[in-house]
């Protein structure tokens, strides 16, 4: 039984590398949120605006990451990956992407004090 029934390996790699790039973009949004919190003068010294901007960026980051994972699974299933292989490889890939995302996020927000 052939577990991998991919029609186009280069396209599958392209989809995978796009997903990894999107993890970096999502983490960069969180980095921007941290910069706004650390430098409130960027928001004209309005505390509520600083936290609103940071919250919007963090929410956008999480949304981008979730859409990224769903898009990868959907694109790989359309490429012809078998259900068992999609379940196994997809689950491992999703775990690795989330691990990378959480590692970057924890490094970015380390040392941020919300209450000065």
C-alpha cells in the first residue's frame, strides 16, 4: 500500500515552504505588537491606544497562523495526498509549525511588562 499518493512533489514543497514563511509573518506581527507596548510614544502616549493596537496585531497574528494551518491542510488534500498520509504527516507538520510559532512568540514577548 502506497501511503504517499502525491501528484506533484514540487508543488507540495512550495505549499509547505509558503506555510513556513507565513509562520514567520505571524510571529513578526507579534513582534510589532511588543514594540508598540515597549515604545508607547508611537501611539501618542495614549495607553488605551497602545493596548488596542497590540491586541489587534496579536489577534491578527493568531488568525493568520490558524488560516495558514487550515490552508496547508486543504492544499495538501487537493494535491492528492491520501487520507492516512494526510492525517499522519499533516498532524506532524501542524505540531511542528505550532511549536515554532510558540517558540518565536515566547521569545518575542519575554520580558514585556504590561504594568510598568
